[in-house]
C-alpha cells in the first residue's frame, strides 16, 4: 500500500509540473509574441518535458 501511495504522489507531482510548464510556455508565447520552440527554449525544456508540453498545447488548440 505504501508503494502505491508513493507512486500516486510522484504522478501528481509530474502532472503539476507539466501544468506549470504549459502555463509558462503559453504565457511567454502570448506576452512576448514568440514561437512554441522559442518559449520552450527560454525555460529550458528538453526531452520528455518538452514533448509533454507540446502535446498538451496541441490538444488544447484543437479543442
């Protein structure tokens, strides 16, 4: 049971971090009129974090 709680906490932490990154990228794009790539570079996103932000923003733009 303890491992399940620990994994849940880690998952929630990742979700919150992704949400914060999405908001930061979106705000940079709007306020500074820069591209998605420029905004992600500005906050230093790489790898999986970068892909997660890109996927989330694309999902929201389509809706």
